[in-house]
């Protein structure tokens, strides 16, 4: 599965492989979204096929659900699972306190719901995702399409006076159209460069009418597995 990988793909694979060993028979497991989470789903698929691992999985996006089903993993809804033992997901940035920026793949809403409905959330990432301070990666914010321009103005106004370095806000586009999340919403990307107080910013953003959820995960992640291009893995 992992032959001839570039260093960054190898780093993602080894992190995913290591985290997959935390999964035990009978567990209800949240599956993240993105290229690192895809490696995890492939590792789990192998465990199901070769070792008879039996889990019930709750995916955080349609694309993760499609891949999991294709690989023979039992997929259930969060309602059916009720609660999860473990969620394993990627991240766009992770700081020393295990606070995260997520949502580069536009799945932050389901990712946050699934992670917070789990006993434990483990993040898997290549070493480039580790940062001293969050904010170099643009912060995704999921918003309702109705009145999105007004929501954008309110987000820009909210950033004034908060501990951030940049304040540019843009609607995420793909192929000339505003991106739609699995819930049919849009994404604003906030170019903040440096986030001084992630908890304060997250709370302020979620008070704005039209904002559904933001991509700051504060005090949600319990453990971090970092992969390196030479195959080394570090756990925190
Ligand atoms: C999707 C996410 C992903 O976890 C994040 O974008 C990292 O993706 P990748 O593993 O491809 O770097 O938050 O919404």
C-alpha cells in the first residue's frame, strides 16, 4: 500500500498506520477527512480485510464515507452509533497545546461534531502541520449561504480588536463557484497570519449570525501522532 511514496505522503502514512493500532475490535470510530485521514481509512480497510477487525465507523464527509464503504468498513450514522470511542482525523495546523486549525477540506462542521461526540480525538499529521502559533493557515469558517455578504462584513468587523495579525476574509471558490460543504453551506477563509487567543476568537466568531462553526478546535484533541518522511513517528 505504501510503496514509492514521496516523503510527505510517507509521513502521513506512518502517522495513520501508528494511529490505526489504537483501534480495537467492537469500537465505534470517527473517521476524519483529507489526505492523511484517507491513509487511515486504507489502513483500517486492510485490518478489516486481513484481520477480521469489526468496527462501526462514522465518517466526517461523503468522500470518506464512500472510501470506507468501498474498503468494506461498516459505516453508520452518528445517530446510530450514539457516541464514539475514538475519532482519528488530520489537521491543517496543530500547536503545542494540541489546539488545531481544521477545515482545509471544508469538512470542519461534521469533523467538530464527530470529534466532540467521542471519548478521545487523536490527530494524525505530517511534521509540517506543527506550529508554534496557529494562524499561518487561513482559518476556515462555515457560513449559511443566505446573506453571506453581510456575514462576511460582520466577521471582518469582529476581527478588529482581536489578537490577530491579518484581517483579510475571502469566500472559498472552486471552478468559479462558491464552495458548498456537505451541509450545503459556504466557507470563508480568514487570513489572520497569527492567532493570539484561539479560544476567544472561536467564541467571538460563533456569536455572529450566519456563522455555523469555525475551524478552531480548542481543547478537543487528546493526542497527536506526527509522521516524518524518513518513517519516524512521534506521539504526544
Ligand atoms: C478537512 C480537514 C483536514 O483534516 C485537513 O485539511 C488536513 O488535510 P490533509 O490531511 O489532506 O493535509 O480539516 O476539513
